[in-house]
C-alpha cells in the first residue's frame, strides 16, 4: 500500500496588526472565549490528515502565543518576518526537518477554518500542483483610477483564500530573496509558472482586518447554543471493578453490557449527539456490531467529539449526574472530572460531576443497576 503523504500546516501569525483595535495584535484578540488564532490552530491540530502544525509568530509575541495555544500539541513556533512572505519562508525552514510532502499555508487572520474545508484542500493535493480555496465574485467590480471607473470583466474573477496547499519541496525552492512582493503563496507559485487548482472556498473564512470584521467575527463565533440531554442505565452483576466516567473503580460488582457498559460515558455521548441532533449512541455504535464488544466507551466519546469538530462546533459545558447507592463516588469525583475533561478537550471546570442516591428506592436504590444523566451545551455555527 502507498504510504499516505505527510501533510503539515503552517500558520502565519507574525503580523503586529493593531488596526482592528483591542490594544494587541489582532490574531490574539479574544473571540468567543478564545483567541482568534486558536480557531484555525485547533482546526489543524484536530484534523486527522494533518501530521503537525507550526506557527510563525512575531518576535515579541511569545507570551500571547503560549496563552493562545495552551494544551494543544504543536511544533515549536518560529519567529516570522516583517512581511507575510518572510514568515512563510521562516515557517517552511522550520518545517524542513519534518520532511513534509505537502504544506498548507494559512493566514491566522482567517479564524473560521472548518474541517470540511481542510478536507477539500487535502483531497485536491497533487504532486507538482498547488491548490487554493476560491470563491467567485458576486458584486460588480470596477477599478477606480484617478476619477475614472475602469471596467473589470467579472466573469472568471475569483477571491482566493487560505489555506493554500503545495508540494513542500517545490514551494520551498521558490523562496528566493525577493519573496516579499508576493501577497500570498499562490502568487509566488504562479510566478514560478506552476499549475494551480482550486476547491470551493468558504464565506465564513473571511479575513479579519479591521474593527468591523472583529464585530462580525464575534457574532459569528457566538453562533448558536445547542443543548443535549442523555440518559442511560446498565444492570449490575458480580465483578471486581466497575467502569464509571472513563475510570475503573474497584467494586464487588460491574456493569453489564455489550461494551464496557460505562453508563456515565454513554449518557454523555447521547447528550453530545442530542445537541448535534445526530441520533443516539445505539445508532452510531450498534450493540449488534461485534466490533463494539467490550469496547472502551471513551472511543464513543472521542467519535462524538470529532462530530462536534466536524460541524465547526465546540463544547461549552457538560454536566453529569450518576445515580447509585454504591460505589461511593466522592473519592473518585476529581478523577472522573479530569478524565472526561480530557476526552472532551475542555478544562475540568467545564465538567460537572455529581452523584445522588435514590434513598433505597427503585432499581438504583436496590443496587440492581446504575443510571446516569448528562447535559451538554455546545456552540455551533449559526
Ligand atoms: Mg449504555
């Protein structure tokens, strides 16, 4: 079988742009609870086709960078240059030791990069060819020269966005001394007389330049809030340990089920799927499928989290209630909270873990089974 190509992402974020206000470089402006830069970094860092992500930053942006990329697994940043092209050059040099086959170069100023767009660019990568996301012009375009409105033929006019994908070696070879005159990598590529393809761009990839764009981006980042609810029950049988919330707790019973029967994670998965309105756990991981026999339920959570990312969403909060008489949850609460936070890629303070008994009443009270409830809040693109 052919080895899959090694594809890396390079984000240019060295600009000192303060035109958008806020008293800091625009790529670090907070937007819906995280920095503008972090949106595209997360999109690359979580995309299965991307082997690694490197960011070219400004010489005095170290502190901003650290804060903006906290918890993400990235290649060490490089210091970019005065012009965008200088930063691309520095970034490519920084990536060279990874021996990429292809590189996707992206502007930090375009925060709303979807997994679907990365897919389109990645699928269009070909040896010897470049690829850009592009959109047609809807407006009539004219060039104003002194006081004359010159006509510009609209047909065939395209707005070119990023990430732009290129074979790494060829793009690196084009990095000569005077790259600074090129406003994007496609321009440099075309100047080298090399073929360029395009895929459909995305209106939401709008470049954030001024204060007005920031206002738009804030509204877009807010998106809409969706809430999902999940409920699950599993029967208790004799055992030595019980899986609850992704951790194994020593106990004289275990939960019975096709997978590891982690009732807490099952309720959580249903809550995520509910917020996405994408069915339920049984539909995605049917118990009739031998593949899920004794499966670690954290796999189900990871898949649900991938679906959130694929929809361009993010998890705002999860709240869980475990209903049982035994085992006592209190000694394990912090471990469950940590484990679920790491599965959801969120901070532990965004995961509530609570336990209750039913005062000896009903199946949970009699110790016949354990029930769990989960509520998940997502933000999704409007
Ligand atoms: Mg279940």
